[in-house]
C-alpha cells in the first residue's frame, strides 16, 4: 500500500535536489523539536501527575538565562534556514546565461505555449532535457500560477506584464503542469503536461510542426502588416527608434533616465508606447493596447529580440533577475 | 439609555452624567478620551490603505498625477483648506467655552463650525460638479482629452489618468463622508449644548467631537498638497 | 440535585431580568458574550457544513459530488465564514467579553453600549453574509484576489465584501473596548505585572484589531467600488497593479492569524498553571511575547507573495522578518512546557485541550518555518501544505484553545459542570480526528496538489481519503460538546464559585456572577497565578 | 488632563499660523523647485498637522503619555504599511 505513497514528487530538474535537501533538513529539524517537546511534556505530566499523597506543586518563578537561551538558539537556527532558503531562491530567480526561451500565456482555463521556433501548444509543453529553459509568461485575464511540482518551481502569471521562470529538466518523462493560483470555475481543469525529451528527439519534434513559421518570422510579418516599418526604419531618418540591437541594451529616455530594454520594456513600448519615450523622439506612436492579443504581442517581442545579431537571448546580467518587473506597466 | 435605571440603584452616584461602572468622573473622562484617540488611530490606518495606493501609483504614473492635479481648481482647494482651518479654530474655542461653562458662546461657536462644515461640502460639491461636466469622473463617460490637449508637453495615458481620478474621488469622497458624519455629530452637540447639557463638569462629548473634527481637518491638510499641488510650476 | 439547585439559586446575571428585550438591549458584557456565543456557534456549524461537503467532494479524484462552480463557492464561503464570522470573533468576543471586565475587577467594559453595538454590527454583517450565501454565494476564495474578484467573478462579491466590511467595524469596536478597559478599568492593585496572561494576549489581539482591520476595510471597499464604478485601482488593463491588492489584503490578513491564535494562547496560559497548580514559568516573557507577536505580525505579510511577482529584495526582507515572529511563539511553547515541571498535574478536560493545543500549535508553528523559507515556499505555496499549516494553527491552535477555554470557564458562565468523562472523550476525538484530517495534507502539498482543486490527479487519492475520514471523526468531536454542554445547562451539577481552585479575580465571585460582577470593587494584593495560596477544592482532590 | 484651559490668544495665533502656511504652500507650488516642491508641500502639511495635534487637540498639554503613545504608534504603523509596500515597488526594477 505504501508503495503508492511517496513523500515527495520525482526529482526532474536541477533545482529539485536542492529544494529537497533543505526540505529534508527542515523535516528532521522539526521532527527533532517536536519529539523533544512532546517527550518533555509526557515526562512532566506523568512524573508530576497529581496524586493523593497530597504533594504540592513546587513554585518556580522562571529563569532569565533559560529565556535568553531559548530565544537566541532558535534565532541562530532560523537565520541558518533563512540563508539556505535565500540561496535557493536566488538560484531560482536569477537566470543563467544562454537560455532557450518559450512564451507562456495563461488564460481561463488553459495554458498556451509558443516556442520560438514556431510550434504552438495548448496545455502541453515539450522541452529538451539538459537545456536551460526560460519561460516568459503573461496572462490575458486573471492571475494564474505556473507550477511544476517535479521541477519544484512556481511563479504567478500576472496580467499586464511578464514574469519569468527558468528550469533545467534532467529526466526525460511526462510531468504535471498545474495552475496553482485560483482563477475561476475550471481552475482545477487548467492542468497540463510537461514532456521532457532527449535533445535529439526534441529537435525531431520541432520539425514536425513547423507549419506556423518561427515566432520571430510571424512577428516580422505582423510588424509589416501593422505598418511599423514606416517609422522604425533601419537608418536614422525614421520617426521611431531603430530596433536592431535594442534588446538587452540600455536605452536613454527623454526624462534622462536609463532603462535596460528587457522583455517587459518591449512589451510596454508596444501596448503603451508613450510610457517611456526614447530620448530624441516624440510620443507619436499609436497605442496598441487591446488591438493585439497576448500571443501576437509575444511574436512581436520575439521579432524585436531576433533583430539583435547573435549570440542574442541573454540580458541576464545578475542585476536583472528572473521576474523582470518594472515600475511602469501598460 | 438603558443605563439610566441602573443609576437609580446606585444612589452613591450623585452626578447624573457618571455612568454606573465608573468610580469617578475623572476616570470616565479619561476613558472616553482614550477611546476617542484609539478610534482616531484606526482612522489613520483606514485612510492609510488609500495613501498606500496613492503612493504606489504616483510613483509609477507621475505624469498623469501631475496633469490630473493641474486640472483641479487650486483656488477652491485653497479656500476649502482655509474654511476647514477656521472650523478647527471654532471647535477649539468651543471646547474652551464648554470648559468655562459659557453656554451661549459654546452654541455660537458650534453653529459657526456647522456653517464652515456645510460650506466645505458645498465647495467640494461645486468641484465635483465641475469634474462631472468635464467628464473626469471614472466610468463609461470618462474622457481626459481636454487634459491631454492642454498639456502637450507631458504624455498622458488616459487609463492612468483614470487611476488618479479614481483615487481623487475615493479619497475626497471618504473625507467628505467623514465630514458629513462630523456635521451630524456637531448638530447633535449643538442641540444638547443649547439645552445646557454640557458645562465645566461634563464636556467630554464636546471634547471628543472636537478631536474627531480636528482629525478630519488633518486628513484634508494632507489631501490638499497630495491631490492639488503635485505639479503647479510653469510649463516648459 | 437539580431541584435543590432551583431553590437555592442566587441572583445572577442570567436571572436578573427576563424576556427577549432584556437580552437584545442588554449592556451587560456577560450577556453580550452569550449572544456572541450563540451567534458564532451558528456560523461555526455553517462553515463546518461547507467543510464537510468539501471533504466529501475530495473523496474521489473526479469532480462528481458537486459542480465546479459550487465547489468554488463552498471553499470560498467556508473560508469567509470561518475566518471572519467564527475564528476572529471566537475567543475575543465570547470569552474575552465575559472575562476581561471580571479579570480586571471592573463592573463592565469601558463602553457597554458600544459593546452591544459591536454585536449588532456582527449580526448585520452576518445576516448580509447569509443573504449572500443564500442568493448564490461567492466564488473568489476568501482572499478576494484581484482582478478575478473585481472584473471576472459574477457572483455576490459585493455583498460578501460589504458583509466583511461591516463585520470589521464590530472587531474594531471590540478591540477598542478591550484596550480602553485594560488601561482604565483595572481594580486597585491590579498592576500590569499582576494581570492574568489572558489579558495580555487579549490586549495584544486588540492592537491588531485596531491597526489592521481598518486596512482590510478600505481594501474591500475599494474592491466593491471597483466593481460598482470601474475605478481601475487594481485593474491591470487600466494600469492598476493586482499585486497591490495582495499587499493591502495581507497587511491585515497575516496579522489576522495572530488575532485568532493570540487569544487561544491566552487561554492556554490560564489553563496550564491552573491544572499544574503552579505560577506560570517566565510570566514576563510570556506576557511580552504576546505584544511582540502583535507588533512583529505586521512586518511579515509579503511572505504570502513570494511567487506573486514581488521584487527579489522585498522577498528577502519579508522572509527574514518572518522568522522574527516565530521567536515569541517558540518562547511561549517552551514556557508552557516548563510550567509543568514539578507541578501537580491533573488531566481535566481543559488541560487535555491545552496539551492538545501545544502539540498541534508546535507542529503548525514549525511548518510555518517551511513557508517563511524562500526556497521551500516557492514549491509548497498554494498547495495543500499551506492548507495543512494554517489549519494546524487556526483549528489545531485557535479552536482547541477556544474549546479548552469554553470548558474551563463553563462553570463560571453557567454555574454548572459539564460531564467530565464526555469532555475528555471529545477532547481525544478532536485531537485524533484533527491529525488524521490535516497531517496527510502536508504530504499532499509537498507532492504538489494545489489548493482549491475540485478534481485532482488520481495518485493523490489515498491521502485524501485519510483526510476525509479524519474530517468525519472531527465532526463527531465537535458535535459532542454541543450536545453535552447543552445537556449540562439543565442537568449538570452545580459548579460552586471556584470548582478548579483557580486563580484570577473572576473566580472570586459567585458562579454565575451577578450583573455587576463584584459586590464591592476588589482590591488586588496578590500576584497572578498565586497557586501556593489557593486551596484546591476537596472534590477536585478526591476525584483524581 | 483636560482641566487645562488654553488661552484664546494662543488659539488665534495658531490659527493665523495655519492660514499663513496654507497660503505659503499654495504659493510655493507655483515656483519650480524640482523635486523639492513635493518635499516642501509635505513638510508644510506635516508642520500644520503637528500644530493642530499639539495645540488644538491639546496633546502638548496632556499629562498623559498614553495619548502620545497612541498618536506615535498610529503614525508608526502607517509608515510600516507605506514603507514595506514601497520596499517592493522601488526594487522591482532591480529584480
């Protein structure tokens, strides 16, 4: 019977072992504390049980030394746990260089996934093993949460901005994908599968569904279709900034600030162009909020990113960590 | 007043204003005063939630907040501040009149406070009506194209403007609600002052009503710069 | 026995006046406490009924008992009713109302009429909540997360929000009354260092009532206004930040957990010395830790938001602060344990509940460390691990404390004893049923079962079956006291003024007390928990 | 505590001060001081609030520490709410 009762899910990512190690440490620590307290209580209540011999309780005021001891010792242990947990959290949130990107859109009640190469999936995500994958996620309605227990990762997917998540799967196989933030009627139906494949198999899988064209290519045609090239030309005369080599680089704004053009910046510049005006330009670009759906936005973002000469893809200087959020939102 | 029959059973209380469960009038007064101050502390946190939202969005959407603030009538805002400060003076003097047992003076000062309070609400009403005519009230007919035209130098996103006006109406609305409650309390206090209920022996309600009134005044003292004075400097 | 009782019955607060009006217009804190007792018991069974339906639905992986929508409403209303209409008022409004004036040696609370107003506000909020439930319910989860609650749910969110808004004022006024009473109404000689620890924890609770509740009131008001007028403060399509709602919500709702647990800690701090016949170990440390919990409780709220999209640095700050609040809780557990050392311990029903409290609270507290720990929280956040953790605190902690306190002061409140054997039996049943219900959920959570799931993958079924089985036992454990406590009102033996030989001013008056509690204002000349000088009643000595 | 009666003269002086400060704060807003506009406006508001609390609300004259404690803790907890929330918003750019 207990064969069907595992204590933790499979460890299928590089993160899982680290989390489990800390978890097991905490379980043992808790177990030790519980047992120590419970045994003490049991000993006290049996040894000092009220008897008919009329023995009275012995009044004891307290002990400052003990109070200090059982404040300071737990504090020390807590700080250890904090530091350990913080290290793991850093690993989870700070992205490694050279990651493969996949776009995720949550909506009531499904996961829509877009591969840079063009494959689109619903509620099923194919990824290669032993490759760092970055998920760039947004929601088109309410808050969802992308949760893969076997990878020990979770991140809320918030409408109106990108949040990111990365993982490196280690074991080929099929794993749960849950939405863990309550999102309405079919919340428990917003589940899917993560299919981890050997890299070679994954390459083969990629070629089977290429009908869509790559994400950046779709973005390029959308870019042309929306008339963007009228202003965003490749030389300086355009009324809008040149877009090649924007992504990942610092941009000087009209108000003197400098921001790094990350995913959220590009997204915002499309849906709400005038939030951050690039120095030397006028706020004349039309607002695309409501005119583009989240998938189209992702295509445009992917296109802008593809304009960078290779090797592209990594803006991930340690300063700009996983959840690239900015004070300004569309 | 379900307490009154109990007073009969306790003849040692010769002061009719002293409730049965207090030992001395002093204790009763201190109790009421502490209660009022604690209530004001909760009010600070009540407005605090909105101040928090204000702070976040002003930090994010400074341009829209600046433009929104410009569209308010600074004259009416200043006059309203003056009106409230005057009302605070009359309240403070009213408490003093009660302490000294000057009934007519007390009634006069409370009436003056009522007049100032109503004047404040009247001016606030005019301002809101202006906003209504300008379509600056959040909702379906919300439209800030006039603000956008007036300030071409600053880029303004209408939906962010709506956040400013949402906060403007939420904050001034709740403040006005507190004013209305305050006017109700003061009408009540005026009536009983006229009846001669309060004097040097017993003026706790006047004192506590005054504390409430001053508190509402203080909220406005902050709302005025936060909402009206964000950006008044000459445009470049 | 019973007939003798009738003839010798002294005048007390229960028989001082008769008629429905004498209850509904009473300003006597003890009668108001009973009004609360009846109303929160009603809401407890409403919330419990929803819980039972939830557990039955989760017996099988498929969503087969109720519809998905119904299930979502069930867990939402279970949460809202239990948190806002049972747990938060439970101990403060019943035992607190009854005991605070008596413990300080006063005739009543500082503001008796405001106290009655609190109850009416509670009832108004409660009726609105019932109306909301009966007209279709609400499905946002008790957390009301935006933008789901503002823009997507088409259930009775407005009604539920307003119900909790109104109920909030009831809490604020109750807290205000307690703080003022403790400051201003203490009898001569009742210094701060002589106050029973129940008063200290009630005082700490009231601080949270006063400073936290207004924030959730305004937050829910903003949600209601956003629904009504489309303000856009939390609406991402208008540039609002849905995460801001979470900040404001948890600013109150994390401290609210301490509103629930602190009074229970106070109860336990009364019970353990009494049934150990000892002064509590480290009185000052226990008293100060209550205040520390109340203050630190306000510093930790964003540990509910580690994966919500807050900044990395904010997460670090809130994580480290979260450990601070664990310290005073640990200090309390250690002191209670030390109190039993060299005591004279009896296993009366209240003591069983108190021991159960320590056990369950210890587990709940330790698993709290997991959630404060960033690395673990990312994995277990929004899973059944969290459910198990907070039920260990709120049900294993707060509810055990409430039941323990109810049994402990039942003789004082009603003048009657409950049947001791039944009391012990139900305490055991609750303890066993509780662990069977919620312990498997820790494992479920770590395995990855998300919360608020109407249907779930089949591999989680075994643990869910355990949980549902436990819930059935738990239900029996809660129904039993209901039955025998009611029975004792008529048939219980007369309690006497101080059946336990307990310390505290409330035990120096008659049971049930008279309307003004004390014939003369008492003068306190002894320290708290002065068990050396309190004789144990003969029958208690012999019974053991 | 409440037995203290404050002279009418002081009340009127404070009132005049509050009026002047109101005019000053409205006037200063029209001068471009950069970020100092906000700082000046809020400083004046705080100064006005302090005057009201200390004199009109008698906090200066109360012999009780408790009233002052209540005022200070309310402000303290308000700043906790604002400060810790902003700790998130101001550092989101950094990660």
